[in-house]
C-alpha cells in the first residue's frame, strides 16, 4: 500500500489524511504549528480569537463529515447575557444589531 505525506494540519489537510487512511494508505501528517487546526484554530490568551475565517456550520457538509466519524467535541452555546455583549461592525461603527444577512443565516 502507498505511503502518503500530507503537509498541513488544517481542515483540508486533516480531511485528506483521514480520507487516505480510511482508504487503507499509511499516512504521515506534517504540521509546522504545535497544534492542529490551521486557520480554524482559536488563539490562546486572555481573549479567545479565531485565527482565520474558517467556521464549521452546524449541520453543514464539513460538520456532517466530522460527525459521521465521531470527531466533534461538545458544542457549547453562547450564554444569553454574553450574546448581548456582541458588537457588529457596519459602516465604520460598532452596532448591537447584526446584519440582516447574518440573521437569515442563523435562522
């Protein structure tokens, strides 16, 4: 069987490595950072921040793929009082009301 080397432990690299392993290939995953996740990683520190634009939408294609393999952890909802602290930048100002497109997406 082939030995496949995957460079990068982000969402695409992990998907490629898992798919190749499920197909019977030996896989080596190479990652330059100390943790996996790529641009979907969340930074440590006093304030948690996403390091990139990636998101896994609940019941989306990536979510479903990971769920079938038992690779998702517990999902923690945002407490209602914390949700009131969110601000959305529109037209150069921080606003409490999210854009209409975001409300449609959340629905």
